[in-house]
């Protein structure tokens, strides 16, 4: 239970602190690991400093216990011995006072003030971070259809990565989800918590009052919401730990109806309307694509090849590009081995000091905002600041034939565990979002700056395929038809990262200077994608 209390203490300390968005990226999580390392080291030093004193006290206590055993065998004989009487008097008059003083000194030595450590500049997660990490777990469960019991056991898609979660860990997560009004996931984590509590072999330690209060509150709330089974089981666990709480309230029979007087409170506990997009068939299909459960349609399966491409530069006659076709209409391809590991390391090193939480701008002229459908951190780097980035742009121009005059700065992004970007288009639907002299985003190139162990693919739900990140590769596609109309089939997403850290570099190329690089056809070719504009 100490782990639960320490966790809740840290959360309470940071309720009012500035959010650092640790949950949105692997970048920065090292600081949290370092904080815990410092706390562990300091506490261990305090324990070591008192260990000798504790051993001495134990030795003295053993000696006193020996004297007590002698006295109990023949009290009269023991107390008629003047030496024994003196020693008893001395112990009670002097020795026990010294013991008290030494224990007080040890308590001072063991003082462990987290509030002070926060003031010392150590990094602690904010409440937003804690909630973000909880939502990441739930997102991964939903997207990849993970079994809660296996997740709690540290098993992701059949691979054991870490230690098991304790029943307290599962309960605290369920409580967090309850407070965030995610009641369906609250139930499964509370049930997993109770199952783990039931299976533990060691004697059950008595939880602290704060934990019992939380368990009782969640049980009452679940009961009022109509989840009688989970509420009943949780209440029984509370009563096992503290039978006196039966006087506070009673769930009654599991099938009992809620009183009419309780209806307003029950309504208040019902979940709010969730994001409507996540409930659509389109979103469910996107998750299937992330899981690899969807096969490309016959139209997409027409002759696709992995071949050498000579690009648009004479040098490529001698060193052709390795191109993998994913779709011919719209044109989506991967160019392999475009960046070396050394150059990738340079890019990441330059980006890390400038990483900030990724935002979205839903309205023209509006303020960029954080959003749960885009969880990552990014940094913007000007191409002229380093030769590596300038060469990246030249290589991309030679590869695609596009003019890079109007090209947004390189955006380096990092997605942590559970990090994702829900389905979206890269082109701007509202002309107010881009300068008229530059035009809309005609094409996108994603440089993969890391491997990802599980998850993190770039999914194209309408095209029924996903591309897994491979170090040094570039994924390229056109966002617009040749007529410069928006190609709605190019909606894509960053699938949640299940295990690993996903680094990418985004290049968005604008259309104004592409007249000769990608000329228009005689007729508009946009009608084929119009049906994909509407969310289904």
C-alpha cells in the first residue's frame, strides 16, 4: 500500500504544477526516471544510516526480553535479587528514555519530504500526465484488442516485457478512469484488481484508510450506476479488510433496485458523450487497419512492385533509389534507405532541446491547442541551419521531381508509448489556413527516424493498408489530385505506439511552384475521391 500512497502523494503535489506533457513523448521521461532514481538513492541512504542503530536497539531489546523471561519464571526470586532490582530501575529511569531519544533521532533522519524535493527542481508528473498515461493504456487496449489480464501481467501481444502490475496498481488505474468518466474501462480494471487480490498467496496487508475510502467510494458509485456485480465484489473486499465499515452503508442484495431518491445522483454519474468520431464505423475500420486485419481491395492490389527508380537526377542512373509501391492511385510509395543512422542521430539531437507538445489548429486564425487525438511532441527545424537537413531537401527534390521552394520547416516528432495521431488529412480544407502565394500541401514525405517494436504504423484507412516505420525510409504521397482538388482518399493516421519510441520527420510540400513538376491533366480527376469526404 505504500506504493499507492506514494503515487497519490506525488499526484497531489503536482495537481497545481505546470504540465510538462511527459506522457506525450519518450523525450523527457528520462527525467522522471532520474527523479525516482534520486528518491530511491536518498531513501536508501537514510535507511542505511539507521540500520546500525536499529540492530543495536534489537540487541538491547533481546537482552531485556531475556530478563523478562527470567522474571516470569520466578518473579519473587527475581525481584529479591538487588542487582536485578537496580537494573530494572535503571532501565525504566534511564535506558528507556535514551531509547526514546534515539528513536526520535532516527525518525528525523528518516524524514522524507516530497514537497521539498519538488522545490529542489526534481521532475514530477502532473495530473494531466497521469491521466494521459492512463488513457494511453486504454487506447492501446481498444486499438489492438489487448486482454486486460495480459496487460496487467506486462504482456503485450503475447510478449512479456516487464513485471506484473499489483492489485493496487490496477485499482488506482480503475479509480483514475472512473474519475475521467470512462466507466466501461473502470469496470474491467477494478475487476482485474479484485482478481489479483484474490490470487495473491502472501498474507493480505491491511490497506491504509485512504485506500479503503477510495475503494468504498468507487463501490458505492458503481452500485448507483447499476453495475451491481463489480460493486458487490469490491464492497466485500472492503469489508474483509475492515468489517466495521458495514455500519457505514450496505449494498444490500446484488439485484436490488436503486431508490428513486438516488436517481438524480445516478444521472450525474452517467458518462458524458464521448467523441462522436471514435464511435463511427470509419474509426473502427481504422483500428482494424492498425491491427493488420484488413486486406487491400482488388483495385489496390493491381500490379504493385518493389523496384529501382532513377528519380530526377543523373546521379540516380548510377545509384538508383529503392522504391516500394503501396498504391498507384493515389500515389503512395516508400523510398528505402534515404537517411543513414548517423544523420538520423544528428537530427534527433538537434530536435530534442526544442521538443514541445504537438497541437492542432481547428479554426482559421485560431489558437493552436492540445488535443487527445494527437499525442506526441515535436520540434520545427529550418533546413538552412544544418547541412544534413539541406541535403535531405535536395534528395527529396531529386527523388520526387517536386520543387522545394515552398516547403514547411522540417517537423521532427516523437510518439511515446500510446502516442498516436487519429485519422486526418494533411491538406487544408480551408484556404485561410495557408498562404495563397504558396498554395495547399500538394505532397507529404515522412522520414522514419527510428524503428518501432510494436504499433506506430502509418495507416491509410480508405486504402486498407498500413506502413510500419523502418529506420531511414521515407514514405511519400500526394495529397492533391492533379487538378489540385483535395484527394480525400489520403486520410491517414499514426497508429498508437504499443512498444517502443516512434521518431519521424515530416516534410510538407506546397503546390504553387509545381506547375511543370506535376502538371494538370486536361480533365479534373477529383470525383473518384469525393465519397470519402463524409465520415461514416
